[in-house]
C-alpha cells in the first residue's frame, strides 16, 4: 500500500502516509504506537532499498 501510494504521486510526505495507514491499523493501538508502526514499515522498505527519504518526503528508489 505504501509503495502504491508513493508510486502514484512520485513523492509523498510522511503525514500523507500516516493518514493513509492510521485507519487501517487496529484501534487498540495508541497514536504513538501507530506512528511507531508506520515508522517501522517505512524503515523496513528503506532498508530493502525500495524507498528513500529526503527530509519528510518519501519516494521510490531508481532501482
């Protein structure tokens, strides 16, 4: 879902990704836990070299 969103818009701010995913995460998670989950998902994709960040803007890598 993150990759589709970034691919559609070429570059996406973290707040847009938060808005997209927060509704999909379980309601039992607090706001802080949801932010941590999204952060972990983004970092996982970054470590797999699928996305890159410039400030608070995420984009697909060229590979």
